[in-house]
């Protein structure tokens, strides 16, 4: 038992559990350690809404048609939810919208949240924030919409987390995600 407690204490400093990003089913691709550097990028993840479940047939898809328009993407302008209970510490807006398949110019639009224990969470590529710097947010509160700006090829939200400069492994609150509609409900 002592080994299990020690494992949990060690891991507590190295990972963070976040509230669901979207109210729709989504998939994330992760950035392994060393792929990207810097707080908010290292161990980050890029999340995209999935769709294409209009019937019992079909596959999970990121977009309709050929994906060449932002409106083809299931996540385009989908509400984005706060990852934690905390304070909005920083917002930067990049108003140039990328065309899918074409990388834009940095920096991306971003929003930074800070929890009372010093955990910081960064969202990038979002658009149209509905909160401002200094606002207190609760996990799951709508804070912006999904965008496509900065160094991005398609609509998605990049999520990164760190404490004191140390990147944290991101986990999603699977109990809260159980309230997200099933893929067949879309």
C-alpha cells in the first residue's frame, strides 16, 4: 500500500485532470516529451471534434466533404470549455483565419488559465473569447469557440499544462466526459 501512495504522490505533480474541452465527442493527438519544447507545448495535445455518425454506419471523421473549408470541420466554431476552476491570466488574439491545409503565421490565439495550486493550462487556436483577463472561471464554463489560426493546419484546440515550468501529462475527466453525447447521438 505504501508503494501505491508514493506512486500517487509522485504522479500528482506530473499530471493534471482537465474538464472536457467540448460538449461533443472529440479525439486528441498528443505531443510526446521532446517533440515540442516550452511550457504549454511540451506534453500538449491537439483536440478535434469528431462527427460523421448520422446513422449506424460510417466512421469517425474530422470533417465533411473534402475538408478544404473551415466549415467542413465538425469542430469549427464549436464552444470551448474551461479546463479547470481558476483565473484567466492571459489572452492573445490572432485575427487571421487559416485556410485548412495551410499553416498560418504565429503566434496563435491563446488563453491561459491558472488554478489556485499553481497549475497553468494553455489553450491555443481558439477564437472569440467570452471571458477576459482576471475573470474567475469554473471547469466546463464556455470560454471561446474553436478556431484555426497561428501555426495550425485545421480547426482544433491545442491544450498544454504545466506547474512551475514543468510540463504536465494531460488526462481528461472521464466521469465528466460520460455526460458528453455518445458518438451515435450526433
